[in-house]
């Protein structure tokens, strides 16, 4: 049984587009013309991006009239063949164009570096706080259940309903 992607007969063009990682890619649908209406985009013949289908609508946006596909925050895993499929006005034929998208560079930016440093510093602070807490907790056990008893030159006073240890002169 053949798939829809295998049955598209008329591939009008093959375009190659290179975009930097982390940017927004805009792919033009050249199969959409005066005799054809935009239908859908196929990514590597497996993922369908079109009206009525489940897809990541924050990542992929398309223009219904022109067929342009906008891909937000492009990553190297999204490189591949994008096929724009349009249907003849009388509904009898399909037309398609293939856009091969290449992703260059790394998706790691200066902003990502700042976030990474903030996360590492936060982890160090949390670990340091935990170590300090457990050391203090160990010392607290030595004094657990003990009370302050005034010595010779000390006296317990009650001031504003608080118990205060004061030196006697």
C-alpha cells in the first residue's frame, strides 16, 4: 500500500535552504500558484503540518494563502526535506515542491550560557546549604533538652514577657 507522500506525481522544484540554529526559518511553497491551492507540508515524509492535523503550533506556523512555513527556534534535528503539497483547483491533481533545510551552527547561545551558569551556581548554593544544615543539626543534638541556668553573676529577668539572661553587677 502506497502512502500519500509516495503518490504525489508532480514535483515542481527542489530548493536548498541553510538556516542558522536557533533562528526562525521561512520556507516558501512554490507549488502554490494560480492553479493550485496550498494543502499541507510534509517533513521527511512522516510528519504532516496542515489544518486539521495535530502538530506543534508554537513551533510551526504556516500561511494558508501563500503556503509559507515558519519554523521557530530551528534545531539540527529539524533539518531535512520539507514537501509543500498543493491541490489543483478542480481537485484532480496534486503539485509539490521540496525544500531541503540545512541547519548550520550550534543552538547554544550566549543567553543559554548565562542560564547554565545560573543553574550551576544555584546547585552549588543548595548543596552548600544542605551540608551546613546537616553539620549544624549534628551540633544541635549536643544541646537538645538543655536549658540556660544562670551562674553566680547572672540572673534571669522577665522583660516584656521574654526571658532575658543578664549579668549582675
